[in-house]
């Protein structure tokens, strides 16, 4: 099989799980969908900030003289993944905030969840591409890549969407109630969820995979509930 065809197929494998989650979450706002051009802008923004976030994470590691290739103590491991989770969730939130805060289409509470999740999936797509290209098949076998993609579909890709969904839910309540505890509480929950998942998957393994998947499932149920709560909000977001 030509190498160029390998790249095309690897790209399709990386795109598919993101597309599935994108359609699923956009369907939650099907009664009054956001303009496609703004969905595209947020998705592209998620892709654009990904290498910038990786650069910040790299500087974070350098600042604290952390070598991921070395064996890390448990305390250092917890600190590293907390820092990574905080950097990624804050970057996603503030990127969406700067893009849509004055957008005339940002007029419903549910929009906060939609826009943040879309940006998060753009972020996840670049990660998928990186992993897909690192796993370009040898001997024409795509099985390892399919296995990794399947795990990311119910793991890292969903994690990005759910963490941003939690933050978007809290952002909506902050805009409606003007109480900062809603916003920072949601950001804290998003960071902690991201942190716990990464530590469990990367450092523990084994039974932690099942535990992490169960936690994501429960958070997904909460996210769907949150969508239903915001769908019933009739109050327009204050300009």
C-alpha cells in the first residue's frame, strides 16, 4: 500500500471519533443550532491552540525541571498531570471566551456548552492526528491504530468534551446569576476530572481503565442532564 494512502487512512481513522462526538453534541442543540460558520471557527480555534498549549506545557516541564523520560516519584507525577490538566482546560475556556463573549449568536445558556465542547473536539482532533501519524501501520496492518483510536473515542476524546461541557455549564450559570463561584467551581471540576483520568490511565493502568471509563460514563450522564437543564432556560444571556 502506498505511504500516501497510509496517511489518508490514518487521517480518516483520527477524524472519525471526533466527527461522531461532534454530531452527537450538536444534536443536543438541534432546535436552535448555532451558525455553522461559528461552529467552524470554534473547532478551528481548538486545532490552532493545540500546539500553543503543548508549547506552554513544555515550558511548564522545563520550569520545574521535569523529565518525562525519567522515572518520576508519585508526588511529581501527580503535580505534572495536575499542571497539564489546568493548562489545557484554562486554555480551552479562555479561547472560547475571547471568541464568543461578544458574539450576537451567543444568546442562550446552552450555547456556552456547545461552543466549548466544539473547541475541545478541535483540540482532540490534533491529538488524534499526532497519534495516528505516529502509529502509521507497518506491514499494511491498521489494527494497532484502530485499537488506539477506539480507546481514545471512549477515553481522551470524550474526556476533552466532557471537561469542557462541565465548564460550559458553569459558565452559563455564571452569566445568568453573575456569581463567580459557579464559573470557578466548574473550572475546578473540569481540571480535577481531567487530572484524575490522566493519572489513572497513564500511571496506574489495569483496573483503572475500567474505573476511568465508568467515571466518564457517569459524567456523560450528568452532561446530558446539564444540556436538558439549559434547554429549559428561557432567560437570554445578558449582553
